C-alpha cells in the first residue's frame, strides 16, 4: 500500500506524566522533541505530506496519535481508547481526518486502540488487549466489512498492543516476536521472527518501500536486510520510556 499522507502530534512538555509500564526512567523532553523532529523528517523523505498537530494540553500521551484512529482506504474509524485518561484525544484527530475520509466512531462499551490493529491488504488483524475489547474489535470489523474487508481477532498476552509485537514489513510478510511466531492467525504470512532480547524492534514501520526501525537492534536489522529495502534507524529512546514506538507516533494513509 502506498501512503500519501501522515498525521502526527508534537509531544507536550507534560509527556512524562503519561501512562507507562516502563522502568527506564522519565523521558528527557528536549531529547524527545529532537527525536520527534527526526521522525517527521523521515516521513517526509518517504514522500508523505505530514500534518503536524499541536500538543494537546492535559493529555500527555496524545502524541501517540495512532491509537486515536484506524485509517483505511475507504473510511477513518475513530476509536474509543481503552485507557480512560486518553479518551479526550480523539476529537482533534477526528477533525483532522475529516478532510481526508468519512469517519465513523467506536461506541461504548466497545474500546479500541489503533495500536492493536494491523491492516494486511483487505484483512485486519485485531489484537484483544487491555486497551481493545471484543466489542470494539467487532465494531471495527463490521465497519470495514462494508467495504469488502475481513477481520480476525488475536489475544494479546504480552506487550501493550498487538503492534508492539507484530508489524507488516511487506504485503505478505510480518515481523514478529517469538510470542506470536506460531499463532495460527499468522499462518498464511511469511514471518520474520526476531530474538526475544530485541523484542522492541518488533515495532518497525514500513512506509513506501522503506523500513523505519528503532536504532540499536543489529540482529533484527540483519534479518530485515533479506527484504532488499532501504532501512532507516531512528533513536526512539524517550518514547520507549513511555511504552511507545515508531508506529504509535503517526497515522499513515
């Protein structure tokens, strides 16, 4: 799938107040801003027109815009985030997306985070996690089924989101941590399995023929070279401290 646009949100100065399970310590906000700017530059280098939203006061996780929507070629599904403090993040993202797609909303009691949704062509893999429940997955599935798409749910036992562990690195190729390598829902795809001690590198982003991966994971980079695509490494150390990664920081469509 070729992307033409991306939506991102600049981190706020209160980003350290966000939700995290990390034990890596608080993020360095100034360093995070530089890492964010480098990320935006790479997206532009991938020929994306990038819309940069302003920080959202009172919502320190709002720069993880991927969780607020699922954008398909036909519609944008506005989520109902599973973490209560994040539910106010969606209106401004919905407003930005209305210029590009018709929008539909996930309704309570359904919850859905975009980080649990992986679109593989016309098939959606939807993780059931602490943030996404069966009702939210069902509503998303019904919304995309109207456009000829299919969907499957997968229990997320490890990691915050499904895409913390599994991501597309080709039309039929997945990069996956060992936890999901043998999952039957992934049986139809080619799988590149990374080492358990490089699990964070599972959150690698494919954009218009380039692989954008977190810096510092040489074994994973070596495995990705077989795909023959340019690889860009980005330092995401400060976002990792807040349980975030490369896919979380943008909506691509």
